């Protein structure tokens, strides 16, 4: 991953390939943001005027490149838009800094070193700039034969341009300042794990299946001192995990249930995270229509987020126990696949009539939720690319938050907003439960079409242990970004929910969630 350093050097004297400065949208034109004073001086105090001449206004996401004047060691100045100038007495919004740093890092792909002279008035701003730059610099090139070090000599120049920015130096942040140093270290750990989740989501489905996913968890567990347990198809069958086995039985790649746990000697609370890990979702016998299969490698994004969060907790040494449950299966049609009308006996003992095999995520999660409940954690949060209905409700960038506790739901929503992840609290209307009644089993895996995302949440609620605080994050929209990159968000896997879950772990350790 891109390297990160803190530096007290001036933007004029630091040797780098580019200097990044911020420009805001003022009432009378662009305004150079704090941190860029040395660069503005090199332009004779006329940087804002030069930028305006080039058409820059300071709008969010705007990038303007210009050659550096004499007086700067770097040959290039990159001005990135921060949006509106803050009100008097207020600093720049952390998310605005995070997104601007991400835009700049992506614009500087192929560059060896960039100095970020953005406003870093406190440790929170340092964290935002560092995190945004590291996330924005992300490149997934695992399958490229060019541009990842294996290109022919004649293509080396082109290959370099596709490489991620190699080093970010955050200026104005003292390396010896404890708060700034801690902020930078946290940003690195979180960004590494968001990018781990992105890598997993972006892996091809013929490369990432339940067994190989479990192997990746085992390797990371060994590296970071985590405890891991993998239940294979024999153990799942013997244990009565009807949801996981029912979904996975149509594939040549059998399912897995992975438990990966981080514990801290001083921890007073335990949170359990449950992730949907459908490594490829064809819909099963209820086959998805043409045009809906191409991105279904992303249906394991919830499990990737849970896995990455557990590793991040270990890296950061958070004083809370975090147990991750990864419900891994591949949903395929075959002569052995579960059929609409089949009845599955779940790990909880409840029976489920399968009315649609493409409503499979809730089946694997149900088994994992029941198993996680047996350990009686203080709270359970499941994360899943669960329903298209949630995307219809909230769009492609916002995930829904449901819970059996209103205060917990509100806390998760506020945490998501705090770390820069778009979320919205959603209800669990009791009247929608009746739609899942069936004369042949305890519950059906489908209910009313209207409010389908809420129906899925109500289904999952049935499998949470009594008295356990629980929340459900439906990340179907933001988990995989199909359009052009924006801010620090790349095309493809985004690592959605990792930052929210890491902050949840920190809040729980601090006792802020009761």
C-alpha cells in the first residue's frame, strides 16, 4: 500500500514530485486554503488568481494541475477543490478533507511522492487527509499482465502511470506529536483493512470461493494473532446448519462457516460481527436475469468487511473482544441445488420454506446469527449485500441500518456519518412479519414485495438470541461502485462498512455505547 509520512517541512522545500494544495469556493472566487501559504508565496501571492484564470472555482472534487514556479522543489502543483469556504471560526469538514485527499491521490497515480499541504489544524484533520489519500490511491491490478511490474520494457512508462501513488507526505503534522502520530497510525491501519476488503470483493469468483476465502482468513489470523475456526461441509452437515448447506449444495465449491476472533486482556465487552459471504450469486434455481450476474462476485462484501474489521481491531489493539462470523457459500443452479418449495431445517431448529433461491443471503446469515448468539455477546451486527430493495430505497451510496434496539440503531447511524459513510436508519414494521407466514414451515424466506429490505431484516431478527442487542447493515448499494471513481471511492469494491465497524469497536471499548 501507499506509504505515509508526517512532515514539518515547508511545501516549498520538501523534495517531492508534486505538492497538493486545497482551494475552496469563496463568494468572490477561489480561495487558497490554509497549509498552502508557501506555495502561494512562490506564486507571488497570486495562486488564487492563477487558478481562477485556469477555470478553477474550488468546487468539491475539482482538480487543477499547474507547473510549479521557481522557489518550489516540486515540479508540479495540484490544486484540489474543498467545496465552500467554512464559516468564520470553523475548520474544514473532515469528510471534505478526506474526499479531497482521495481525489488528489488518484490524480497523481504513477507518481513516486506527493506532499499534501492541506489544512491539518488538529489530529482529526491529519487522520482525514491521511485516510483519504491512502484510500484514494488504491489500485486493484492483481490480474493485469501489464502495469503491475510484469509489463514489457517498452511499456514501462505506461505501466508506471497506472501504478498507485507510492508515498504521501502530510505537511504541517509533527511526527513527534503524539496525537498526530496516533492519528496517522490509525489511518494506515484502517486504510489497509478497507483496502483488504476491496481486494477480496474485486477478486474473480473463480479465484475466491468459500474454501479459498477461509484460507485467506487463516493466513491473516496467523499473522495477527487471531483465533480462527473453520467448519467445512462435513461439520456443517453434522451440526445441522441447514441454511448454509441449503444455499451451498448446488455448487462444486462447498460452503464454510468461519469464526475469527480478536481478544484483548483488558476487554470488558464483546461484539460479534456476522458477514454474508456469498462468493458468487447466480440466484440458484431462481436464476438472475441477464445483466444482473456480472457484479455478483461482490455478494461477499459483508464477510469481507467483517474479516477486515477483526484484523483492524487487532492492529489497533482496541480494548474490546471482536468475533467475526463469515457465512461463506456459492449460490449456483445444478441438479443438486435447493429448489423453490424446499423446506430447510436451520441451525436454530426452525424450518424455512424457500420460495426464492435468490433470497439466499438471509439463509446463511440466519445460521451464523444463531451460532453467534450462543456465545452471548454484548451486541451483534450483521453486514450484508442483502436486498435490491434497499438500493431502490436509498440509492447506490447509502446503506440501511435496522435494529431491535432504537438507541443502538441511532448510534450506528451516527457512527457511520462520523466516519464518512453514508447511512440511514430504517424501521422494522411488525406488520410485515405476517407476509412470511407459510402453512408448511415456521417461516418463509420471502414476504411482501413492498418493503422487501425491511422484510429481510425482520427475517434475520427471528434468528437473533433473546435479549441480545442486534443491528443489520444492508450495504447492497455502496458495497460495489460501478460508475467512475469519486472522492476516495474507486470503481469496484469499496470496503463499505469497515470504517463504521472499526469505530463501533472503539466506541464499545470506551464505554460510549452503554
